[in-house]
C-alpha cells in the first residue's frame, strides 16, 4: 500500500499565502467593478485572456453581484436566463456562455463609443487624486506640440505652484468679473470650496493656429465644455484600482480625515460618470498614460 505523504510545512504555508493573495485580488477587483473603476466587459476580457488571473478565477455569481444594482435574486434570474451554473468561474465559461454573458452586458451596460467627429480640444478629467495634474504636467514637459491650458482659481497656491504656470490665482471678485465678461469657457466650484475656470481667449487662439489644446479640469467643467464645444474630445483618467485611489488620496497628506472621506464619496460619484467620456486611460504609469493621451489628441 502506497505511503501517504503530507506536503512539507513550508509548501503548505506558501500555498496558504498564495490563496489569501488570490482572494484579496478578487475582492479588490470586485470593488473596482462596484465603484466603476473597471467595466464588467473589461473584466470579462481579462478573464478570457487569462483564466488564472483574478478575473478568470472569479465566480460568475460574485461577478454579477459586484455590478451595481444587481442583488442575489436578480443574479439568480440572470444565471438561469443565460444558462450558466453558479459554480462557474469567468475564465471557465464556454464559448457560447461567454458570448451570452457578453451580449447581456452590452445590452444593459453599454460601453461608450468614440464620436467620429472630434476637434483638437482635448479635455482630461477624472476622480480626485487620480493624478490628472501629474499626467498633464508630463504631457506639457514631453509633448510640446500640445498646449496645456492654464486655469484660473480662487484657491491659494500650494507649495511650489507658480502664478501663470500652474494656475492664475485670483480672488472671488476677479473671478466674478471674468464670468460676467464671458472670459471663461467653463467654471465650477470644486469640493464645495474653491472655484476653477478655463480662460477662453488662449484656447481659441491656439486652436485657430492649428494647435492641440489640453484642458485638465473636473467633471463639472468637462460637462460644460461638451455643451460649449460638442466636438471636444473627452478623456477620463482612471486609477489602476479603487484601493490605489484610496492609497493615493491618503498618501497625499494634504487633507484631514473628514475631507478625505468627503473626497472619496465624491470620487465614487465621479467614477460613475465615466460613460460620458470618449476614451478611458488608466493611470498605472504616468509616462504611459501621458503617451496614450497624446496619441488620442493627435
């Protein structure tokens, strides 16, 4: 009779750590689906490409309930309608099951399609702490063909910020005057505190000269620009994950706990608006994100 062998303690410990890491990765991915950092279609594409990935090893019921507004009863009806067993993992779906799930997602949660007619006016927006300013600064430094618009703001300068280079720092009276005179392409109050706006004249001149102009603004401003210039190209900057967005906001150290909590609530709302944008770019690497935006702006 063959002797039963118990795996060495070190192997069991390593396997346990690996299993814990896999569960954490799937939990993080489910948060990303729930907070709309990633679309369900993108998760399905990742699962199809790599069945051993966090997406591929996620059970279909967990995937469905991670999608906002889908509870357990609705999940069960969807599984029954699609003919998918509740024990199935995304990476283990058959061709027909995967196609059925993909069609169901596209019908109920369609991904945005880029508009064919676009101008050289490019708007970069995204949730708080995603790194819009850092990516925009990299574009300014490495893509001189793109003009980075300088906004006006009523907030005080942060350490290292230079007047006319990072922002035009103005008081409330001057900001009111600019609005009344029609000198701002868009303006908004951000985080219920300070006001930001984009001076119109420099943008119009640059566009008339055939240059590409990049506006790094918030969601409110992006919507105003789309209303004023419907052919503008809107790019939404995403964090690699919700956990990374939280880490960046906390690590920045410029806000207290109450302000961080408020900004995270705002970030959830902002992420839910990404479907209004023409393109999505993930800011996992600043240089790569900047290069991708430069291509989209070209």
